[in-house]
C-alpha cells in the first residue's frame, strides 16, 4: 500500500498512476477551445463518460482486442470525429 500526504492508496501503484495520467489527459482535452461544448456538457453532467468511452473504443470481437488493424483505426477515428463534430461537412468547409 502506498501513502502520500496521509492518504492511503488502496489500488496497485501502476493502476493509480495510470488513472492519474488518464485524468490529466482528459482535463487537457476538455481545456481545448474546440471542445468548449463538450466541456459544458460535462460540467452539467449531460455526458455519461463511461458509456461514451465504451462506445468510442468498443471492439466488435475478442479477436479485435488483441491488436489494432487499419480498419479498426479508421472506424475509431470516424467515431471520434463524429463525437467532436470534426467531420468535413459543407458547413465546416464554409467556416474554413
């Protein structure tokens, strides 16, 4: 068990560090200007992040979990672009 500032950490040190890093990256993601709408929805608890993360990173079969193929990568990229409203649509082209 690890203790830091009189706080005992009950999980493994690797898991704890991974969770801290994930939280830090998530915070940095929300601070980006282009994610302002997602940040607002998060602050008002309109996004259920465990479900959203599962949907964005879900693999269809157990075989797909072992490695990442180009097809999987394209599907995941497409899902993230839909979620963050970054798909190149006519509206986006007019903005640029």
